[in-house]
């Protein structure tokens, strides 16, 4: 039952972001997507299910994805006009995965 609730919460965030973006409210849509509600909720749910111990490594590992995320968004912004939506998004996701894997190997 709780996993259904998690699914509904995630779907709500995606739906709200898409709705706001389709209205041309891109700043608000980006805010909803990056607002730490999901990570905060994850902290709470992890704590309730398993205590403090797993939340610290989770929080620490979130930091490893800051640079890959910046590479992802930056690549998309730089390539959308040249390559079109599909290639820009595919390349951005591939870059995110590659930079994430590289950072895991380095650290």
C-alpha cells in the first residue's frame, strides 16, 4: 500500500510540472521539479522505515549527481536548437549516465 502512495506522489509532481510548463510557467514548473519535496519526503520515509542510518549515505550520494545533472541540462540547452528535441534529450541523458559513471569510478 505504501508503494502505491509513493507512486501517486511522484506522479503528482510530474503531472503538476507538465501542467505548469504547458501553461508557459516554466520557472514555476522548474521550481516544482527541483523543490526538495521528493528528497525531503524520501528522507522522512527512509527514516520511518529504517531509521537514521540509511538516510546519511543517501544524502551524501545525492551530492554526486550535482555535476552530472548540470552536464545534462547544459547539454540539452546547447543542443536543442541544433539537433532537435529527440537527439538533444537522448544525448543529455547519455551524458548524465556517462558523467555519473565516471564520477563513481573517480570517487
